[in-house]
């Protein structure tokens, strides 16, 4: 069938059919779904913080190109304590003298607060277990974390052992940990135990359960004697929803569940570690293990900063202090010798920055609306619910400055520029003046390229609207002005000024100072007509200055002017002069 002339040919879906990639997809198998039709986690919400464990000093450190020196380790440990982490995995003492000596140093130097539990990792070999427990002598609260791999590929390729042999490694290792704890640790140590069926994500669920039950049979958890069972996504292998299903299945089927702390340890191989951790908590997990900013092997451990701030952004106290997020980032970068990405959630240099003009405009309007709502309610902005477009949290709550919220480049609009002027200089430009000035900034960025800093914006604004002694310009400079009002309400204005380089006295009458000034300008051949006038104070108190904004039609041009002065009449006269001078430039 022919198409009518001038009408475009309809596009069908078939036009956009994807073609085979040619990549060797036959090499990879799919993850297994969990048969749990009555799953409950999708209907749950996270309403309180989980227990947290930082493994920055162990899992994070072992993944560094340049592992932390003792000084950097101590800096990281002290940071984690200040932030409020109560469980910190501090090393792998049997791996070498560096880790062993670090654990000894924080114990002997009294660096571990009594309410903080330090954790140390060991493989299930007797000599390693003994060395690991020995590192904890004198600790207030300590946990030994034992692991062995349980996944089929490890049983077949690495250990070449049966399921029973793998289970026995876990059981025997647990027994050895208990024996050496009784032998080497005194009554001053509150001792705990954690077991991980390593590569849980690839381990058959029924076998993971069998191994965990065997370990619990040895440890005998009961009231006041918990066991931590950590189910690590050593390699992230499935969707977060499947990960949650596995946790709900384990949580339902574990015996002695009330004495089990079920811990989740995601890695980010598929890029969904944060989601996997959050859904695992919804599915029954009690604790999350991870690293600040997601440091760790390959694509990293789950990001504790993002997880904690996600809770904060939903009104849930993470019980970790992120209020000085730049300090946290700087310390982490020093300790890890790795930079945090500028787009990293909550902490990156650019996350509270908007380049897009429409974003900038929405953010400015959001701040204005917050201030208006707070004033109407007789409260401060900090006392009402946060609601600013594009900003999920108030940057001030993590120690960031509003100065960094808006930056301006060739893609920016009036909202961002107006925000900078209001935030940095207390100038609340009328909307049409925003449009006028944004065109001036746009021309600068188009001509020069790159970003325009707040300092650049202010410099351009002064040059365009506010001449100063370092940059005098314009036909007229105001010296002084005096207004008298007769009994009929008519104002007579006398202005001493410099006009075209000559000292001049201008006089005019009108129904107000501005009208009288227009008449005085008319007398020297300057045709000025008022289109709009707005003013506001720039601060509170007797010494507060006023800002006046005047839109004028001058000799066929429509231009804005601004005047700033402690006297409102003088500010309005300066605004008229600003517009008149601009018309003559």
C-alpha cells in the first residue's frame, strides 16, 4: 500500500530487532532459581539498621595493589571506630607477621574500645588456627572467623574431595578453634565464633545447610552464646532477587535460628552488591559485611557507605556517622592509595553537582520552596521533610557545602547561575533578569568553553551590572541624592553625579524617587521607561543592605539594572544608573 505524499513511513518494531552478538554464550550456564513460591521478602521493608562488620582491614586490604602499611592500617581502624562500627575484621594473623603484629598492637596499645569486637580470619588448618587465636590474647571482645570452600567446582578442582570430607573440614576446624580459645584466651575476653561456607552463591542449598548444621552441633549455640553464620557471595552469580531467595530459604531451614546471626557478604561482580545486601536483609539476614566505598577483590566488596546512606535517605538511622563524608573519603583514599570515583554515590566530588540547566533550575526552586515551607510552618529548613529535586539528601548533612551543588558550563541554564548568586552573594534575581544574565554567561562559555566557576560568575556579573573602582564604566556615576516631598505628594529629587566625565546636578519631579529620577534623566536626553521593579534586603539587622532590581526600556532596549546600598532609595537610583550605563556600553 502506498503512503500519502509527505508522510513519513511508520517504524515497526521489526526494524530494531537485535542481532546475535557472536560472543561465545555457550560457555556459560545460568544460575539456579530457588523453589520458594511463598517467599515473604518482597513485602518487607528495612526499618532499622542491620549489624555492620567492616572488613576493610582484611578483605579490602588483601585486594590492594599496595597493601596498607601499619600506619595506614591504624588510620583506617581509628576511622572505623570514630564512625561507629562495632564489629571490625582486623586481619588474617596467620598470613604473616604484618597482620599478626597489627592485631597485637591495637590490643596492647588499648586502641580497641570495650564495646568494639575485633574479628580475625583463618583457614581450617590447625597451625593457622592456633596462630590466629594467639593473636587475640588480652582482647576485650574477639571473634574467630573460620571458612572453607563448599562449592562443587572447589570440591572437584581445588580440594578433590567429597561432600563429607568438605563438611568434616568445617566441623574439625570449629572444634580446634574452641580448643585453642579455651587454652590461650583468658576470662577477660568475650569470645565469639563465625563460620563461612565459602562460595555460598555456588553451593547447593541443602549442602550449605548441612555444613552449617554440623558446625553448630559442635559450637552448640544457645542463649548468650550466638554463632555467626556468614553466607558469602564470594563471586556474585545471580540476580539480587535470587540471592534474597537463598537467604530466606536458609533462614527458614536453619535450626536454632534464634541463636544465629545470619550475615551477608556480597561482592559486586554483577554490579548489584548493594541491592543483593538490601534484599538479603529483607529476607532475614541480620548483619552485613563490606568495605567503605566498595573496596575489595575484582569489582569490590559491597559498599558500606552507600548502604548506610541509603538507610539515612529513607529516614532510617544507620547508626554509623557519615556526617563528615569528605574526611571519610580522604582517609580511605590515603589508606587504600586508591581514589573514590567523582560519581560515587553520596561521596563523590560531583554527586551534589548539576550541570544541566533544567536540573539547576529545579534545584534552585526546590531550595526556595523549602525555605518558604519552613517559614510558613515557623520552623527551620532542618526541621521539615527534605524535598529538593535531584538531591536525595541535604548535602549539608554529610558535611558538604551548597557551594558545590551548582556548577555552570555551556549546558547550564538560568537556574544554576541564579543559585550561585543567591547562595554566595544573597542576590535573588527576578526571573527575567535570570534569563538576561544567563545569556551573558552562555555567550562566555560558548566562546571560551569549559566550566564557569562561581568566582567567574560573580566577576562577570559585577562587570555587567556593578561597576567598581577597579573597573569603572558607564556614562553616569552617582555621588549623592536627596528627595523632598511636598504636601501634594510630589517628590523632587536632586542628584549629584558625574555625567560623561563632568560633575553634574540632575533635578526632576515625579510621584516617587524613581519617577523623579527618570524625569531628571529625560532632561539630559536619556529616555527611560520603567517596566518592572523589585527589591529585597540581603541580610538582617540595622546595617543590612538592600538590593534593587529595575527593568527599563531605554532608547528601544529592554535592560535590567541592579543597585546595592544600605539606603533603599539610593539602591534604586543605582539600579536605574546600572541599566542606563549598560544601554550606552
